[in-house]
C-alpha cells in the first residue's frame, strides 16, 4: 500500500518580484504565500521551499525517532525537533542541521544516541535528502 500526498503552487510574475501561493491539497491546510524574498533573505510572513523541507524533516524525524524508541521499549514524554535548512542562492541547499531534545524515562545516553542516529538515517525524508549533508545534535533532557 502506498499513500500519495499532494500540494500545488501557483506562481505569477518573474522570480524577483513575482509571488506564489502553495496549496496543501491533501490536508486542506491554509494556503501559504511564497516569494523569492522569503527564500533568499526576509520571510515577512511568507514561506519558502526550504522552510517546507524543514517542516517535513522535523515531523518525519520525530515520528521515526518515536518508532525507534517504541521498538526498543521506550516511550518519550516529549520530543522537540528543529531543522535548519541552509540555502545559498545560486548554489542551492547546502546542508540540514537537525536538533532534537527529548525527555525519555529510563533510557541511557548511548541507547538514546543510537536510536536518534538510526532515526536520522532511516526517516524517509532524510533518505530523500541524502544529496546534502545532514547533521544531528541530540540532547537527552
């Protein structure tokens, strides 16, 4: 069984002065404006492909981490994941830094690191983004 999710973007104008609206077709989430300015320097209430990638990566990693913990017999009280997607105009995405802070009763630091790194490697979004370096800073708290 496979699941397909759909989104679309309608763009008008040139790159510098134009703008678009991204629609989350599958979920019906609110439409989100996108612009080159939001992508290259100043978001001003608009998003960018890189921010959308960051959101996808944090949610995927958090789910993969939770699954890995469950498989090992642990349940997290909380997992907070952040992603910083670096974009260099003219070059593209140059790296992704994942940061996770989690509260997990009964786990030791070695097991925590092993499961966190496994989630980083195994999450489908990480798999799709292997063309760029992905780092992970994991903190047990």
